C-alpha cells in the first residue's frame, strides 16, 4: 500500500463519517456506562462540525482534530467525573468482600477486648476488636465498623427469654 492510497482514503472520510462514528461511540457508551467512550464520541462530533467548514481539508484536519480533541476531552472529562461523580471512582463493596460484613452478626469464639479476639461470622473466623466493652466467648455480636482488615464489633443484647408458663393450682 503506497502513501497516495492512504491519503486518498483519508480524503474520502467526510463530516458524515465522523458524525456516524460519534453516534456509534455514543450508543456503545450508553450501553456500557464507562464514561470513556463519551469523550471520544464528543471528539468525533466536534471533528464532524469542523469538517463542515468551507475549505476544510478532511485528510489532515479530520485525524488531527479527532486526536487532539480526544486527548483534551479525555483528560478534562476524567477530572470532571472525579469532581462531580466521586462515587463512580470508588470501588463497590462487591470488589471488597470485607465491606459486605458491615452489620453482620456472629459469635465470639474467644474473649474479645480492644486489643483483639476471634469471632465467627457466616462460615469464617475473623480477627476482631471490641468497639467499647469486652465481649465474652460465646456472646452474640455485630460488626459496627471496619478498620483495615480488622472488624470492630459490639455485643448484642441477649434476647429476652419468654416468661415461664404459670402453674395453675388445681
């Protein structure tokens, strides 16, 4: 393939091709929700608008505008996303299984104080620390906070026992 074939090909890519590329990227972005292709779709749209200007040279301006706009919009868009949608840049609890233990109840395997202890939650044993008072072995507990890889727990109040049945005299 020689250079004239490349320039001929680039010369045939007009504003409607860039607009179609922008719409295609926008549809894919809407289906994925990654906020990556959005900036490329906007860059393709800007390229299409620029090529509508009289005398615009599509073989040079098309790739140049698309490349420049893609870089600028991607960098600016990332900053925009971090500022106005900070939750999108946080890993969900699904990616951090220990976060799913918040609020979970379990049983103390050993005595637990603020120095530490062991507890069984679900089907696993965990290193835990008491949030306030010491917790005796066998006590029911709840995870109230997570500190690194250690669970912070508090004792649950024992369930109220039902009153014994009254004995009626015959």
